[in-house]
C-alpha cells in the first residue's frame, strides 16, 4: 500500500513537472501592425514570438492599398527563412521562392502579370545554380543559362 501511494505521488509530481516545462517553454506568437495606410488598414504586419524576454520575428505580411497581399514570408533567427511569396496588386502571383538564413536558397519562380512564367531557377546559399529558364510574355522559352558550367 505504501509503495502504491509513493508511485501515485511520483506520477502526480511527474505530471506537474511536464506541465510546468510545457508552460514555461511555450512561445506565444503576437501579431503587430507595424505600418498602416491613411484609411487605417494594415500596410505591414509582423508576427513575433517572445521567448525568455526576447522578441523574434517569425513572419511578415505586407499589403497593397487595396488590401490585397503584396508579400508574405517566414523568418528564423530574424532572417528570411522558408517560403516567400509576392503578388501583383490585382492578386495574381508575382513570385515565389525560398530562403535559408537570409539567403536565396531553393527554387524561384517569377511570373508576368498575365500569369505566364517570366523565369525559373534555383539558388544555393545565395548563388545561382543549375539551369535557369527565361520566357517571353506569351510563354515561349527565350533563353537558358546553366550556372553549373
């Protein structure tokens, strides 16, 4: 009976310890409107997490005056990291690409306003790699550059 009570007490203490660690390590993400247009609509919103008294940006969204998104992307250690997307003012996609530690890293696609691809390629640690393709506004391939040569 004493052993069962000791085991129950240890389970309870372990549960409180796990809850305490989870709560103390929890990071809340706060949305802050950094800039506004004259009509009071957001121009730039940043998302921050606070951990141990430090504020770190984790995401950013900027908007056109018509309220459509202009740019959206993620941060890690206060540097661009992850997927970033840009749009034309009418809401059509303008570009999409990836960053790693603030440098272009991964695929990049850029579009004309008519929706056709303008160019595409890849980066590695901020440098062009592989074959990049460039297109005319009507969608025809007009040039290729191989940065591995």
